[in-house]
């Protein structure tokens, strides 16, 4: 379990706590800024990630950072690779952008997105992950050597891609492709080629921002990219319907459907931020304000929603 604060109200720290899944007895606790403040783990509602070796990956937001110093324990704007060691969390490795002080001062949390771990790849870096924060950079990182912190440059980053805007939630992976939605209201398709990301396509601009896209597919066939557009950070008290978008995952410039095409029949309920669509049993589930919307194929017996 991880958490931060509500709307940056202080004082607060970032926390991660581990519990035995059978007994719910607490196993371990980590404070990400024990000698400072902030460094919350919010990730726009995306959860931690884990690899086959039992390592846990989380990303922190704005806050104090001194981990590059001897005995430093504050990890603001950092990706952490953690491992349980008895009753303790151990930070096995981490990545902090060289401009962490600027990110912190400008409210450009690295931790506005959660990390996505990629399947094993051929080449020099078989174990990769992607992360993008508010600054507008997409990082491709080597999980075997995240790089820690280096003044002046990100020397160990496998690849950095400059996007138009920052991002929330998490990216989606399918069949060698990374789908990233950012605050330009566009989702982009990056293909993995020779260990690097190459831009392959983009959707049209949506009317409002989205966070975490997902893909449903029959293995490597019949793949659909699902995105829910919601609202901006300063529209918290605005009533706006969520919009469910469906795109051909092989060509995301081709929109298959959205819930406003026939709004009288399909309009979603009032949106909440960072909404993640969920696919199960041929239906799409969307959390709205006080409601759960369920979409399915239209036929004579069953309405779309």
C-alpha cells in the first residue's frame, strides 16, 4: 500500500507499507522522506509494480532529496527499486532526474505516473521500464542499473523522449508497443525497436485529458486501446461527463468508437480524475462520481450501457 497527501496539504511524507496477504499482519514500512518532507507516492492512482525477482517499484512526487549524500534517506522525485529484507524495506537502486531541484520547485512531480515494467527484451538492456512525469519527459530505464542521481545529466538513462506535456497514471504495454497519454489530450504509440522507443502513431486530440489507457486483445490479435477522457486539475468542482474512447491498437489514429457519438444512448456519468477503464467478460467498466458505468456490445436484447 502506498500513499501521499490529499491535494498537497502538509505536513506529509510518502509511505509504502507491506502486509502478509494471509494474516494482514504488517511486514514492513518505508518513509520516503524521514529526514525531510513530502515525496509522496501518488502516481495518479496507478499502483506499485513488481518484477519476477520480488522487487517493488514506486515513484515519488515533489519533496526533499538527499539520497546522493552519505546516509541520505530522502527520495523526492525518484523512482525506487525496493526489496523486502526481513521486517524492512531496502532501497536496492533508484533513479532521480538530474534536475530534481527544478522539478520540486516547479511542482513537476516525477511521480505523477507509475512505472510500467516491460517484458524481457533482446539486446544490451533486457530488463526495461518506462516512466513519465509532469515535466513532459518519457524515460526508458534499465531496471538492472537505474542510474541513481548525477549532477548535470542523466548519464545512465537508456532513452529520454521529450513530449509536449506531462503525464498522469501509467502507460500501457501490448505486443511491443507503449501507449502513453499526456496532457496534450493525445495518446501516442511508441514501438520498441532494437531496445529503443520509436513513435509510430497518435490519436486525434480529445476534448479533455486522460490518465491510464488499457488494451484488450485476443493475444496479438483484435487489439483495442481504451482511454477515458476526464477533466483537468483545476476543474475539480466542474460537472463533466467522462468519455470512453476505443481505438484500433494497430493504428490508433483510427477511432472505433466513443461514448459521445450517440450521447443520448451512451453518455457516461460525471467523471472523476485519473479514471482507468477495466475490461472483463467482454464489458468495459468505468468508475464515475457515485456510479459504475458498464459498456458492452449492442444487440437486440442488451443496451450498450
